[in-house]
C-alpha cells in the first residue's frame, strides 16, 4: 500500500485517480456498491422488471460490465424456462472470477473478458444491459459503442442504461453531489472514505448530462428513449430500436 493510498471502504485502498475493479475490490464489490450507489438494489429490480418487455423464448441477452453477475442472476431467474442465453462482458478478471462463483449451476451463460470499446458484438440480441458501465468508457468512444449496441439489437430490442449523470447547472450539481455524499454517509461510509472514493475516480469516471446521453442514443439510431429511474444525479434510461 503506497503512501498516497486512499481508503474508500473497509479494507479497500486506492491511489488518487486510479479506481479499478481489482482483486482487492472484487470480493467486496457487492457490499461496497450498495453503500456507494443510491438505490442500487431497487435499480436491479427495476431492470429485471423492464426486461419483461424484451426477453422472449430463446432470447440472447448481453450484460456490459457484468461485474459479479448480480444482474445476470436476477434476469436469468426472472425468465427461467424461456431457454435464454446471456453473455456477460467485463474487462476485470477478478470481477469475472466472482461472477463465475455466483453463477455456478446457471445454464446458457457465457462470461467474456473484454473491453467494451473493442468488443465484437454478436447480432440478433433482444436485450443489452449496461449498469454503471458506460460512465467508465472514455467519452470519445461512447457514441461508437452505442452505435454498435444499436446495430446488434433485433428490431424492437431494448438497451437499458443506468448511469451517474452530470448537471449543467452548477447549483443543482452542488445540491445533488451533497445529497449523494449525505446518503453514502447514512449507508455507513465515513467522510474519509467518501472523499477518498471521489479522489480515486478523478479522470476515471466521466458522467455525461442526461440530455447528452439522450442525444447520443438518438444519434446512435434509437428512436424511442425514456427514463425508467431517476434519483438526483443517477438515471436509468431505456432505449428501443
């Protein structure tokens, strides 16, 4: 542990501007994300519920940034009996190792280590998920990634995107940021850990405004774009081909 290491949760230390889903983070990810991301579990439930409109018999589903496999497990269990296939993509080997553990015994699931920006998307997908993932993709690659997502979907296929979003108004941005940090403290994180996480994300996570996300999805080809979740500086977006 270097001198500049920041404490971001119990037994999680990261250097400034160097947040990554490492072997240190992966085993503790599920507990950390619940404390760090507002209404994380409720968002997972909402994603599984919205998936009803897109998942059919023999559907292919793609989860971008599948982490420890929680979303895959929720969607799989909700549509058990439909003979669905799910592909989980993540660029962190430790996170995929955790996903392998949590998804043992699940049939029709494939986990692939890859960067989203360079991943060769399969075709004829009915549903693509991206929960808190595109915000870690450099903005110069996001539009092209969304275009690949659009092209990979079947007609009437869905893309569910959950992101932290920025606000163009400085006053609102300050209000939303403080309320987010206040919630983190209520969930058990210390002021030191909250500030440490913020410093570790500098230059790593780049949120766009809600308006820019909508515009990007429409430019990628999606004709129907709307919200299914919103909490201050977090948003769940559904886009339909």
